[in-house]
C-alpha cells in the first residue's frame, strides 16, 4: 500500500515568510501550493511574530503536513537581522511543535545544493530548477515562496539520509538537543 506524505517548507522572514507544500506518493513529488505572508506593512515586530505563528498554524490545520522543513538562519554580519530572522523561525517552529509535527532545519547552502547542485546558486536559479522539476507554469514575483518550496523539496531529496540537519519531534526533543540553551 502506498503512503502519502505532505511536506511543508518554510522560508522564515519578518518582511516576507515564504512557504511551499508538496505531496509525496510512491517516492514521487507533486506540487500542492506555494505562497507568501507579506509582513512589511506591519511595523510592530511582535505583531509580525504573531502573524507568522497564526499563518503557520493555519497551513498546518489546512494541509495536515506530516513533516516540516525550515530554512535555518544564516550567519551574516548584521546581528539585528539575524536575531529577527531567528525569532521568525522560532515562532514558525513553535507552531509546528505545538501540533507535534517533526521539524528539520536546513542551511540555505544545503537547500541550494539539493535543488541545483550548487550551494551558491541564486534565488532565481533555485526557482527555475523548481519550475522545471515540478512543472510549475509560472514563478511568483517575490522568490520567498519558491525558497519555502525549495526547503520542502530539499527535505524530500534528503529523506532517509543520516545527516539531514537538526530534527525535532516535540518540545522534549528540542530541549534534549539544546540543553545548553535552556535555562533551568
């Protein structure tokens, strides 16, 4: 009997959160949906985090993903940007964890490498490869949604491999794997 699996991919951000959903059936991917949550019109950072959490829960309750793949924050020179991105990722992860959905983080280079074979590929190259692979008719104006979709496809390509990134199945697993980060 064939097992269907839904994978939700998220590209967290405080200006635009991109997401994409694929269905896997008999080891074949099928495009379901991609879109983005536009947050630039909101000035309050806490409102943005609340909206990310709520939209992620809405996606979970609508599409019932079996797994979530999320792009991990990259280490840049701007500490404030990294902090904001980490918060956005954290609330998206919290939404998934609150529904007991396994989450795997992937570094941006790992996602690009999985999709294009080049860890330094541009957003446009990733989007074009996804368009070709999944038979997408058109690409969105902003490529944050294709980045979210790329996280889901990366997760599909890396399924069953030992070293896929950090994976959490619930709060207990998260705490266990991050004991140094938890204050007691």
